[in-house]
C-alpha cells in the first residue's frame, strides 16, 4: 500500500506520510484526534471523521497529481484558465487603424476592460478635437493639436502592438 496520507494535529504539526491502514490503526489506538485533519497526497485537508478514518473504510480518493503534470489536458486546462475571451486581432485593428484613420484612440482598451487607459486616450482625443476646432477659429491651437494628436496615435499603436493582456490580466489570443 502506498504511503500518501498526512496527518495534521491541532497545533499544525504534520505527520506522515502514512498508509491508510496505519491511519486507521492509529485512530483505533487513540493516537489520532477525531478533530484533526488528514489528506491524501496534495488534496485539500479534511477532518478525520469526514475522511472515514474512525470507521476504517477509506473514501475513494483520486491519485494525487503532480504540480508538474505535462499531459495535454492539464496544459490545456491551465492555459484556458488564463485565456481572455477578447480577440487579440480585433484589439490590434481597433488600436492601430482607428487612431490612424479617425484620430480616435482608446476604444480598443475600453472593449477589453482596460478602462483607465481607454478613458485617458479617449479624453485626450476629444480634447485634441477641441484644439483642432479652435485652430480653425484662432489658428494658434494647431501648434498644440498636431503634436498631441501624433503622440496619442503613437501611444495607441505601440500599446496595441505590445499589449497582449485584457483588463483582468488574462492573455488575449488570435481566434
């Protein structure tokens, strides 16, 4: 029988590994407190009564898995847990083409949940549009609007090309 059971007493000290039969024997000999915890391998801790130590019948336990499990299913499950539902291609297109064509930036960040960056870019674009409109009336504000607009477009293009995370830190993929 495999030694994969660990016992933790009330003070937090862990003992083991033991076989299931050893745990049952220790419970019969009152060497194990019914209020303490046991676990099989790396599974979560459970009370000795929930595990069935005092009844002597083991609960069916899945074999412990290694944290370095390289099976295809384990890798796919780990990757899907950190994969964003947002499409990276759409993020790229909105972050590069929209500012270059219309001068409007930040929409791509708003769509993927990066509201801080998105609202900042959008507000700067709207401010830049006001400067451009005033430039037609006054003429002087073009000196501010042109470099500001170029900086916003450059910021949006670089960010869209280099950022692969959504607002929750999950990786966006091309799908």
